[in-house]
């Protein structure tokens, strides 16, 4: 295991050489993943790891893949998607155009879930889904709309519980062990790399989803991210977080009203 001093140096050097700031990430999660990386890649000492992280761009990309957390699934927490279907999206339907931001989108499963909801509500044609992540490797996966067939049974069950209207297989074709989701869904998505801590707002959105990302941030990083979301939301827009995340006690709390059942807040002022 690396020493605390070595972890601190690594964080400092990653920011210095690559502009990635991990100083506000959960210390326990960051350490656990770096220690795993150190063992997995067979480094003999910290200097060797640090040198490779500084100078080898391909290895740095690999490091980012291993350090960042990418756990997701389609229609995760089905009751959340049922609330989107019955309460949030019908409200947004009155707008001439709908802009949605999936912040920390990982490999895109939740982005495709949203696109399916929009299609079933006849809103996809006037919607645009912006999907961002710190990790470029997961964005490359998301853009393809390819997901392993072994995961589809669970996704289909989630979709059913979320009050899906069609046969889930209507949205993909199966081939060589993968489900390829339709180009119609992909055509309404824009993927790009974005850092929630160092990058600014890039549009005004009607709905922002950032689910199970803030739990890996310390209080200062959470504050920065929440203020970014506030800045990026239109008045009466919605912010959706993960089941263990909240805006309570934050600097933006007074501007929002929480819905009764889910971790969804409406921006009031």
C-alpha cells in the first residue's frame, strides 16, 4: 500500500501534468483504487508509478479508467424513472425544446434510458441529451450504444417496473453477444468530456441528472458541483441526484423545492 505522502504527491502531479484534480475525491475510494492499480500493474515502487503517470499518455488514460467509478445500468432505480415518466417529463413537454444534461454519464446506460422515455412520450424529436464524463474511455463506449446481452434481461426488468410501454427488444438489435440500440436514440445525444470541478457551465438545461457521483466528492467539491448545476439550470428546471445524495445544507438549497418521493428538486428562483 502507498503511504499518505505518496498519495498526496500523486494527486498533485496528476493535476500539474494533466489538469485532473482528485484532491476533493473520497480519500478512501481514491486510495483503494490507486492501491489496486499499483498491485495490478506490478509496480515495484512509487517512483515508477509516478513516472509512468506523468509521461505515458496511454497509461494515464488507463489510470483514469481504473480510478473513476463507473457503475451503472439502464433504468436503475425503476421508481425514479417512473416519476420522470409521470411527473417530470410531462411538465417539460410544454416547452418548445427540451435540453437534458447527464453529468457523470459513465457508459451511457442512463442516457439511453432517458431517450427511451422521451420516445414513448413523443418528446424525443424535440429533445437533446447532453452526456458528459471525466473519463474519455467510458464516453467512447457510450457513443456506440452497444451493451452486453447478458445485462439486457436485468435492464428489461427495470424497464418493465418503470412502466415501460413496449417490448424492450423493440429498441435494440442483438448481434454477436451485444445489444445495439437504435440510431434514432443515438441521434439525439451529444457526448463530450467535462470536469465538474474545473469546467464551467456550457448551456441552460431543463433537467440535470447527476446520480451517484457526488458521493465520491468531499464537501468542497460537492459545493462546486452543485453551484455549477444551479448555474446551468433554467428557472423551474429539475435537478436529480442519487439515492444517497442531497442538496440539504448546501448553498443552493433555498433556491429549490424537493419532490416528495425521489431525490429530485425543482428550481424555484
